[in-house]
């Protein structure tokens, strides 16, 4: 008889690392907790940055948001690298299958020319907006404080890059490399895109990481994704016969539904911290929401024409209702 | 019309260009200076970011796919390792000292690299460069997390792991590694790239990872072997990035050469000092040794490093200034370190010990010119003291080097009987150094290094020299985490548990 002694009477000496026991009590910790809490250096930092000696190397003071504990801004998805990557890899399988489906059945080629033009006109320049979002989330990750807050921003930045790449592939499938060139020309010079490009470039000089989080992930993407992917692609364009395109943007629609829960949780926790935070957030939200709405109207007009104002107005109302649940009113 | 027939076929390189570089644009509403404010002050001149060669062409879809596959394997193995009490397969629990040092000092460095690459992944103005840096940023948080997860199970059974987050910021020896990473992160984007991307990842990483992971394999530590192997393909990308970046800087403008050379000199020496701890691990801490530090240096330092610098000679780069001093230190440093660690073991959250007779025979064979002559007599003396019931403990505080933060335990490059000590006076204050290399680094940027947080003086200024209070402050449990391995809880537990697993008692 083989006795499995290895499972017998070996008593663990402790449940978890000290810093996790202090936070969560003396019990085993989850991998999210182990990979997220207190893993950023916190004290006795050696040198001030030569690139800005007024800052500390990790500096909670470079944003107007004040938190007693930045680790309160946790991610409800509990993403650490592994769970993040596995989730995206599964979605990537679906996306790849969708692209293959559309390709193999020639669905893109069957789109009516004016419909194809509309899709390209709307979606291809957005790959540049997604690149801007990548820049901004990379910034928030780099300069924000506390891993709970900054780690999802790195994942978000890579998602933004992935979206920019899906949009590029979509452009090449429906058009050609020329379609990407035309999209870039529109982004650079087309009148419809200039307010949005200005918004994105203005964000790139915001160096308060939390304000940038609000401007990019809440104010802009909170309108852009529902308008473009839900209202226009899944709604308007599918009804007109372009449901193949909805297959190619399924990732973006699902991604937005998933990530908004994280964005809302961060906003809610920051607002709940103090009246000061809530006021700052309300100010930022009002400012950037107005600008985002104005920037998106001409983009939405590209497909919806005269209905654009109504569509944007409806989405602003929905966005306000969403944000009010985080106790931020504007 | 058949669209497919008219479509242009893109080659891999062109396709990658379209999917990454072409995403960027020349800003029109904000100036490049405002968007990228930190890219000029170091003096590096870049005329054309498009000349950047993408070192690897990985799009996000492929990244998610490959990485997820690696993650699945990694967690399957460490789960099995934990469930099956894989820690009992270790050669001996002495081995864990190396892991404890790794978790307290190196894993936080992975996290610092993650933050630093996120910053430069935003600050460099070229899309290709940015994407490469961003991928390294996300990889580095992966490494920090897989290491913490792999060692989490050891923490449940053994001492010395539990307070790694406190040790990172407070205990004296982690200050060596953290000051290295803080130094890199407080530098500009180009210097950061040389420090981490080139010196650490390219020149020195093999000296850290290959011996470390081989040591883990030799000593039955599947958890560490697994994170090492899993990280290896990431490291290959990181090394390519470091090399590409240095070539790019050198090709962009001849004025960049002296700046880059200065950074190579600095970061080679900084890295060499940090990796000194690896020498001790290889020569003393592995119960079953892979190769000596000297042998590792011959392969990964002399051969690989030599080939690299011969390759870079066409750009006018010469080997790092401290290279010869490093060579002279190789046969001494592991012994000097271990003697230091043993005498200060009251203040380390890992164990050290007196090498056994077998260990000393091995050290004699590997270090025929130095061990018997200089170090065996000291160990013999320490052994006698222990046998007499008066073990050698140094409760005096070490003099730390203002630059590398190691205790000044090294000898003169040409004279192993004389402790090396340098000092300099800056603005009326005296500063101490372990070597010419560290003194030179200080004198080049004194305003930076006078800010260094030195843990020993802090013990006096903050805690009045009260060692017990200091232990509380660094979360060191006296009598458990620290001291001689011989007689430790770790030793007792390991022997007892292994007895349970291998006998019928």
C-alpha cells in the first residue's frame, strides 16, 4: 500500500504575506491580491526624477484627486496579468473566427458600395483615436499612483492598441491599404474629424493622471463606443445590411461593456472618498463631456446625417445616468 | 467586382508598419514639445524616428494568444507544485535564501521596470519604439506577479518571505537593488533605456537568470524554474529591444556617442554591483551548485560581453570603464559578500551559514588562487568561534557606499589584503564609496546621489539605534527570519517534513 504522506500533517506556518494579512485579515490571499496590493515601492525613495525634480518617483500629489489609500481603487474584474491575458485570448479567438467567417463568405465584398464607403469613412479614422487612447492609458499607468489603479490602465492601453489594429484590419478587408491612407488623411485634414483630433491631442498634454483617466476612459469613450458601435454599427448599419461589419466590431462592443464596469468602480471609489474629490471629478466630467459631445457630433453625422444631434443627445443622457450612479453629477 | 483580386498583398514588415507605426500622426493642435516634454534634455539627438527598426513584430492578437498559452502552463505547474508539496523536493532548505533575496530585492525591480517602461512607452515620440516599450511594460508586471505567485507557496511554509513588501522599502540590503532601479527611473527616457533595456537586460541578465534558473533546476525548485522558463521568451524580446535601442541612438547622431558611452560605463558598474549578490548565491547558497561565479563570468561576461562590445566597436563604443576592475574582483567577491552576510545575519530576512568542509573543498577547487589563501582561514576562525559557543556577530553597522549602497567590504583591485575605500567631499559633506567606479558615478551627478536614502544612518536618525525597534520596523522576526541556518526553524521544519514524506515514522 502506498501511503501518501505528502498530504499529511505538514502545517502551513502562515496564510499570506504580511501586507495582505494587514489589509484582508489572516487568511489565504487571492492571486489578484498578491499581484496588485502594495507592490509599488512606497517609502524611502532614493532620488527625485531628473525629468521633473518637483515630483517624487511615485507621486500621489501630481493629481488633484486625493486618496488616503490608492489601493481602494480596485478593479471589479480582478484582472492581473494572467486573468487579463486569458480573457483577451478567448475574445481574440472569437474575433479571429469572425474575421475568417466574413472573409471566407465574401461578406465584405457583398456590401453595397455606399454602405462600404460609410463604414470606411466612420471606422478607419477611429484607429488613430484608439492610438491616442493607448497613449493616454499608458501615461496613466506610468504616472498614476498605486498598482490597483495603474495596472488595469496598462491592460487598457494594450486593448486600445488591439482595437486600433482590429480597425486597421477591418479597413484593409473592406477597402485596401488605400482605405487606411484615406482614413488617415481624413483624420489629419477632414473637417469632421478635427474636433475629435483636437480633443485627443489636448488630452496628450494633460499630465494629471486622474484627469486624463476621466477625459479618455469616461468622457470620450463613454460616448464614442456606444454611439459608434452600438447605435451606428449594430443599429443603423446592420439595419441597412451591414451586419457583417458588426461581426468585425463585436470585440469593441463587448470590450466596452466589460471595461465600463471598471471605469465606474474607479470613479465611484474616488468620489466616495471625499467631497473634494467629488467636486474635482464633477468639474472634469462636465468640462470633458461637453467637449467630447461636441467633438463627436460631426463624426456621427458622417453616417447619421441630420439625426446626429438627436443620437448624441440621447447618448449624453444615457451617459449622465450611468455616471450619476457613481455619485458624480454634472 | 472581385475585391480580393485587386488587393495589395502586404509583406510581414509592411503589414506590421500599417498596424502600428501608421497609427501615429504629426500633431497639429499641440506641439511635439508639449506632448513629449522629456525627450530632449538628456542631449540625445534623434533626427528620424522612422529609422527605428522594430525588433520584433508582434501585434496584440498574437501577443494575447502566445502569452495566454504560457500563462496556462505556468499556473498549471505552480498549482501542482503547491498541491503536491513540491517544496519537499528541494535539495535542502538552505537553497531558499537565494529565493528570499530574489523576492525582496529583484521582484520589486521587475515592477519598477514595468512602471519605467510604461513611462518611456509614452515619452518616446516614435510609434515603433513606444509599442515595443509598452509590450515590455506589460511583460514586466507579468514577471513581478509570476514571481510573487510562484513564491507565495514557499511563504506558507518557510520564514523570510512574509514581509517582502516591507523589506523592499526598509531593510538595508534591498536598498542596493532598489537604488539601482530608482536611479534608472529618475533618469531620462534614453538613459533608462540604456540602464534597463541595455545594461541590465542585455549585458547582465544572463548572469542573473541563467545561473538562477539553472540553480533552481539543480536544486529541485520547479516553481522557480517554471517562472524562469516562462519569462525567457519575453526576455528574448527585451534583449532585442535593448540592443536595437542602443544602435538606434548611435546611428542617429555622432554626438550621441560620448553620452551613450558614459551611460554604459555607469550602468555596467551599477549592474555589476547589484549582481554581486548572485555570485554569493552561486558559490555559497545553492546546496547543489551549477557552476562557480568565476565560470559563469567567463561564459556570460567575458565571452558574451566581449562579443557584444566587439560588435559595438564599429560605432566607436569601447568596453565599459569598470571592466578590468570587475575582472579583478571576480575571484574575491562571493567570499567577501558571504562573510559580510554571515556576520550581519542578525539583520537579514534570510539565513546564511558557515560552509561545510565539502563546500570549502569545492571552493578551493574553483578558486585555487584565492580561497585557501584569503578566505578559508577566515571561515576556519569563524567556525572555531561558533564551536566555542561565541559565534561571530557584528552588531556594528556597516559603512555603506553612497552610490551602490553595499557595505564597503570589497578589496582593492590589485590587493586582496586591503579594503577598498574611497571618499569625496561635496558641498562640505563627506561621502564614502566602495570603489572607484561608484565614486566616479557620484562625481558625475552629485546632486542626484546626495539624495540617496541610506538605511544604516536611518536606523540611527529614525530609531535611535534600537535594533529591536528596527526589526519591528522592517518586519523582521528575530530568531525566525534571520541568523544562521544551522538551528533555524526552516532547517527544523524542512528536515521534519521531508522525514514525513520519505520515511514511515
